[in-house]
């Protein structure tokens, strides 16, 4: 892990981000006091579809009555 000053981080941010993409950690310090750390993030994991136990009720598939259909189509 390397430590850099704020001014260096401002002028070399792209290079620091490349280092982080390579798996390194960078600490940014204001004076001698560390204030932030750049670390690689974990890629998001794949989510399985259908992970919520839910059943669509049968009445969902029934046709809408004329009044409700008008509301959905903006004719009200």
C-alpha cells in the first residue's frame, strides 16, 4: 500500500486508479494524516432470477373493464 499527498492525488488520479485496478491500495494523506483510501471494488455477483417467492394471482390475467382500461390509456 502506498501513501500519497492530496496534491499528488489530484494531478495523478488516472495513474492512481490504474494502480488500484491492478489490485493495489492507495492512501491519500493531508499533510501527515491519512484521510482516504482507494481500494479495488469487488465485481457484483450474478443474481439468480426468480429469487423472490411470489405467485401472480389468476385475476391478473383477466381483461380490464372499460372504465379501468380508459384510465390506463389516458382517456378518462
